[in-house]
C-alpha cells in the first residue's frame, strides 16, 4: 500500500479537529478559547445558519407568491382581451350575416317585384285569365 502523503495526513487531522469542534469533543487546539465557549460558538453558528436559511426560505416564498399574483393578474388581463376580441369578432360576424340576409331578402322582394311588374304589364290579367288564354 502507498503511504499517505503529508497533505492527506494533514487533511485527516484537520477533519478530526473540525469534528471535535462540532461535537464539542476535547480537541487539542492551540487556542485561548475555552471549550465551553467553543461549543457556544458552534451552537451560535448553527443557529445563525438556520436563521439565514429561514430568511432565505421566506424571501423565496415571498418571490414565488409575487410571481403567482403576477401570473394570475396577467391571465385575467389576457382573458379580458380575449373577451373583448370575442365580442368584436361576433359583432363582425353578425354584421356580415345581416348583410347576407338583407341580400337574400332583396332577392326575394326583387323577384316579387319582377312578377308584379310583369302582371301589370300584361294588363292586370290574373293567373286564371292566363290559364284560360293558354288553352
């Protein structure tokens, strides 16, 4: 087996010391901070991290809720635009339909007018008179 490099040994020692600090084990560190204060520092660090995470979570939740409100507002605005467009298109369709219906009505009345005109040109003959003359 290969011997561990000096860096690997230093790394392992550093990790052991860090674990000792986090677990409040007695660790031989050249420090002027008493062990109980070191534990308090670690507890404060974790407390601050948790508080920061809570603040971050609140901010992310706030942003998410704002995005939802904006989304809903945008959807409502687009729905209003769609409703307006629908009314406009329906009005255009009704107008086009009315124009067609008027043309159909004009054709019917024009046909009636032609028939009436021909009757009057023939001298007020009725259909019965026309049938008798045809025999």
